[in-house]
């Protein structure tokens, strides 16, 4: 989807119509506040009138046969949806002497025909409306989104001296349920007790529905336990109530009691509700038992049960289960087709889902939303955006769910320009204060590099900053966009504000701590996970292992690994990756052997790590590495990718087998990606082989002509071999093409702050002390035998200038600051965003001798540990 096509689509859109409120803005009862939100439709009321009630003999001045004719005509008008016939009967009735029962029948007919205003006018013309006419009208208002009118009419009825009956209570409670008026519901409950209607099954069912809606499940259970008589609706209401509070075990116990105690025959609502609960807790066995029970009692053809079964097998079964059920269904509705689209999307079968969508008759906005969300779930951002544009062009109704999905699609694409256009469209459409859409917009901005826009949205006064999703999006956004300090600061604010954290935010900040090497803060978050109970969450546990590994604390990482109650492949990968980062090849292979013994199937990342581990073994195990590589497909059913080949080439290059590495690339069964050639080029840098390196660089430049790292590697390769003219030509070419070299940075953590240094940097507040200390350190190292290696100065300048360049590298400045600010004898830890240069590596070995300190450095190749003049990397990095 191009930016231009989006512009054309959005430019042609009409302005959105303002949204109307579900309820009126004024309430007829002053002590009740205005409603602010709409609510789901509650279960239908029990029938207020029976045919016997409507056909009682009349006492009036017109004959009984005339009354019967009017009743019959009203029944016909309802049956055939003939409003004009009802109006004609109304006209005839007006000519007669007032008959309350006949007028009540007219009210009921109008209500069934959806003519609520006509019904109300009939009621207003009655001089003495009775309980039936009032109750019919209250029920009509309650069912027609005029709940406040229903409540007002109930009080009007009470003021006229009419005592409500059980049906009046049910009608009023229905209004309370719809607008969540729990306090008024308590008053109605008290009145029902006073008038001795609380033991009526219909009234108690309605009360249970109200308390379930208000989250008072203990009242629901208490009322249910005290009921003298129960019907199927009673059982369904209490089961739904406990399920709403995630009390799944209690719900299934009630189901068993229902069959055992009262002997009730469950209906489709019972089965459908419990199937939804089985889906939620992934209780496959329970769901299958419900399916079997539905078959035993003859519900195999029930539409709602089959729709619920499709949803259940989508979450807990296989695509074959879903397809078999769909094929057997004698009747399908729009919900069935939508469920099939969702099922295929859940199983990752996008093409089949689209096929169902194309075949489906009578698509509506819900169908489109199913496809849109499915595209997003499977990472098909472009397809989602194209479908959205089609919806706009065809005039399909756009819901808040639609807008949320298309915003999420932009987040998947991570295209700034497209995200700005969609953002503008959503604002033009007028989402108001919809929190879901606004949260999606903020997340999209963080995904598309628009952190300034995201921050403005986050800081707005009217935005709900108590939402943990919003805080998590911002924290992850800062971490994702290279703003680790901001991520940690925001996380700390959230903690100080007493707002609960979630596992996603914890994982994001743990990742930032690992990137920065911020061990102290990472430890604090580890404690936070213990207090909040998130340590048992595998996502968080894996992040803690990774954090300790990246901060250089492998023992802590191993301890966390050992105490984790459950482990997945990511857990094992995290520990193996830690050993590889610490150049502990044998330890990584030992963990791999344990993983194999535990019966876990490796994934692509596992295989990449295992191959890389052979770079860091004490002896050359290239043959073992090659055997593992060849066994990937046959043993583990993993077809080698470019990433695996790049790792293999890196291993061969590490051990000096550059020609063999180049031969592996040339014999690859598919075209190698630039990463494979880059692995070879990096090996050529280590072994100073410009012949092979030049060929590798040419291949990379052909594939990625705009890649900065390739130019830098090639220039450094020429400089290291003394070919200054060629190196300068490469640098000039970079300037002409507008490349800007990524700043080389080293940093150190001191007093919970990140202190960054750059080459010849004098911006630090303690620059004077750092430079003075470094000069003393250099003199001491020179006395101990340190000889500056000016070959690492990649510029053709005078010798004294080369030494000046070497002495003030960012790593040396960071090291000096660390030595000055820490106690004698304590290790110093430094982080660097690129490889440590050869001269700094030599210098650090001498510093470890003259200061008698351990020096830990993490660069882009892994960890170095300098102790008494030796480095853990064996001078090979």
C-alpha cells in the first residue's frame, strides 16, 4: 500500500457524522445521574401477558363479540406486522366507551410493532390505567433504550396508588440492569421483600441478573441458594454470574448440581455459556464433555451451540475439528461465517480465511472487522490497510474496532508517513474519547518512531494515564526507539505513583537494563517481580535471565534458570545466548546437551546459537560444528537459513578457514543474503585478509548499496593494511552519498546514572579530572611496557597525532572515570556500542596490572574480562 494511494483514498472521504448518545441527555428523575455509557443487552424478560390474560371477557356497553373481533384484529396486525391495521383498530376503539383491558391490548400490540410513542399515547388517554397497562408500558420503555422513562413511569404508577406485581418488578429491574443502576436495584429489592414478591422466580431471576451485572456475585449466589423454586433461567443466570468473575470451577460444579439436584434439562444457553468458559481456561476435556452432552440431549443442530463449539475448538482444538463441525452444521448464520474467518486466522491460515470471506453472503462491518483483526494478528499490515481502504471506498460502516485494527496495522508496517495519514483520518472521523482507539494510536506512534507525538498524547490531561496499557506502550516505545533513560525514568515514575505494573512493562525495562548493563536497577526490578508474583511468568523469567547475562552476571542468570517452575525454548535459548555472549562455548554446548536430554525441540534461534558457540571453544571443533549444521534438517526438521549460514561462515572465519568459508557461501542452495558476506568480511578484518575481504565487500555493496556498516568495514580493512589512499577514497564516497557515521560510544554506570563518553570528548562534567587521570594512567602503562599500536588509527596523519587519537578513545575515557569513581580493588565495568579496538584491548591488559583491578568490557562481540594482564577472549575477538 503506497503513501500516495492512501492520500487519494483519505482525501475523498466525507466528514464523519457526530455520534449520538444512546440515552437522552436529561433524566426525568432528578436524583438519578445521567448515564455515560451504553451497556450490553440483558437477557429477555419473561412474558408479561398470556393469551388467557388478553382474552378475558369484558364488562362494557359493547358486545363481547365486538371485543373479540378487536382482539383478533390486533393479533393479526402483530402477526403480519401491519401497523396501519393496528391504527385502524385504535380509531375504532376511540369511538367506544373506555375499556382499560382493550386499551391495554392495544398498548401491547403497538409495543410489539415497535410503535412505543403510540403505545404511550394510549396509556396517557386512559383515565384509570391498571397494573397490566402500566407494566406493559414500563417493559416497553425498558426494552427500547428508554430506561429512565421506564423508571419515571414506575414511580408514577406507585404515586397513583397501584401496587406493583411480579411483572412490574421484572420490567423495572430490566431498566436497572441496562443502565447499571445498582443502588436503585437495592431499593427495588427492598420493596420486593416488603411486598412479598422476592420469592417469585421471575423477580429473583431479574435481581440476580442485576447483581451479576454489578459484580456482586456473592449476592447472586445467596439469592440463588435461598430460592424456593428455580427454573432454567435461574440456573443460567447464576452460572453466567460466577463465570463473569472467572470462577470456572464453581460454574461447572453448578452445572453438575443442575443435572443432579433439580433434574433440569439444560438448554442451548447453558451449553453455550459453559463452552465459552472452557475456551477461556483452555479446558479441552470439559469442553469435549459439554459437546458430548449437547449431542446426547439433541442439541447437535442448535445454531448457537454449534457457533460456541466453533469458538471452543478454535482455541482448544485443531483446524480439522473446526472444519468438520462447520461442514455438519445444517444452518449457518452470519455469526457462523465470522467465527470460521476468525478460526482460520487464529490457525494462521490467512488464505483460507480470505476464501471464506469472499464466499460469505451478506457481509457486514463485523465480517470486515474479523478479517482486519486477523490480518493484524498474522502480521499482514499491508493487506489490512488495503482492505480498510476498500471499506472506505465502498462506504462500509466503520466501527471503533475497525479503526483500532487499521491503526494496529500501521504499527505493524512501522511506516511513519502512512501512520500520519491514518492518524489524520481517525481524527477526522471523530473517535471522541474512545480509549481503545486512542491507546492504539499511541502504540502506533511508538512503533513508527513518532515518540514526540506519542509523548504529547500521553501527557494530555484528559488522557487516562491510569491505564497500564498506556504506560506499557510508552515504556516499550522508549526502549524500542533507543531511549533507554526515558524508559527507565517512566518506569520509575509509575512505581513511585503506586500504579501496578504488568509483565510486558517489566519485560521491556529488563531488556533496557540488559542493553545498558544497568545491573543495580535490573536487580531492583527482579525484586519487584518477586513482590508482584510475576516471577512465575515465563516471559518475565526469560527477560531476567537475559538481563543478568547482558550485565555480566552469569551465576545469577543460572540461578534464575534453575528455579524457574516451567521452561520453554526461549528460556533455554536465553541461557545459551548468555554463555555465547561470555565466550563460554563449552558451557553453551553443555546447556544444549541438557536441553536435548529434556526433550525440547530446538528452534531457528537455538541452532544459530549452537553454531556460534563453536567460535568460543578452547579447541578447534569445526568438524563438530559442520556435522551439527548438516543434521539440522534431518534431525530437527529445521531448514538452514541465511542466518545459520552466516553463523557457520563466522565459525570458519574465526578459526582462519577463510577460503573454506567463501566456498560454503558459493555452494549455498539459495542466494546468500548480505549478512552471510558480512560475516566473511568481519573474519577478513580479524585475519587482515584484504583479498577475500575485497570480494566480500563488493558483494555486500551490490546487495545493499546504502548500508553504512559495509563502507566502514571496507574503509577500516584498507586502513589496517596501510592502503590509506583506498581508505580515503571510501570515506570520500561516504561523504558524497550523505552517509553519517554512527557515533562510537562507551559508557559506565555510576550512582544509578549512565555516564557516556565519545572519542576526545570533553562534555562530561568531570572532564578535567578524567583527562588528568588518563595521562597518569598512560604514563604508568608505558613504564610497564605498553607500546601504542598506531596501526589502529585509521587516518593518514603524523605519528604524534596518531598517538593523540589513540590515547583519547571513548573506552579509555570511560575506564579512567570508572577507576576514579570506584573503590580500590573493585572491578570496573564498561559498555561499548562497537568492537573494542586492538590498542584499547592491549592498554586495558596493562591497566589491569598497574591498578590490580579486574576490568570487564562488553562490546559488540561479547564480554572481555581483563585480569593481571590477560583477557578472557584469548586476544581473538
